[in-house]
């Protein structure tokens, strides 16, 4: 699927992504009663300027969601993107890891500072796929998402 290629071109290779994002994308099952992990992923996508459709398509592909679950991810992602884009003076709407500056920032309303660091800063953080992320599950899902002509490295 060209979606994986487009996402890694936009945000960098998966080895540079925070491990908690990969865990939330690939391992956790999203439900309407537990949206906190989805919100972490969506704020990561929004803060790093991932287009709306790419964000929800990627979440659905990584989680293997179809039917009602996929519709829920689409609707919830669209709702958050819309709320965050319309916000003028909302402060500390959501925290996200900025891939360009390699630190945490706040999503703030459009009239406020968009480069406000989220403090206190995390001292150590894991990146990429490691033993704690069930690498076999993630790699299997990635293989399903890859175009057939692409090499299998992450």
C-alpha cells in the first residue's frame, strides 16, 4: 500500500517514531469507550501536519480496522482535527511529539504560540520497534501494508 510509503516519507522511517505511537497504532484495540490512546496518535499526526485522510487511513490500516471500528476512527479523527483547527484561544489542547524538533509540544489555538514546549521534558524515551512492542505482530502488519515491489526493511 502506498500509504505506508507516503507516511514514512512525511514523518521519517518507523525506527525514528516514538515507540508509544507504534504500540498505540499496531497493538492497542481502539474502542469508543477508550479513546485516550487514539487521541495520542491523532495529536501526533495533527501536530506533525499529516493530512486528515492520511491520518485516519493509516490508523485503520495499522490496526486492521474495518466496518464500525474503521468508521469510528474516521469520525473521531475528523472531529478532533476540526476542533483543533477551529480553536482560536484554546491552550494546551493536546500534547504531541514533534518529529522535526524531537521534543514534545502543545497543540494550541491558532492565536497562541504553536511552538510551546510541553514541560517537563521527557528524559528518556524509546523509539522504533523493539522487544516490548511485540515486533512480530507489527512486522506482520507492515508486510501486509507494503507494496509488493518494496524491500522489507523498516
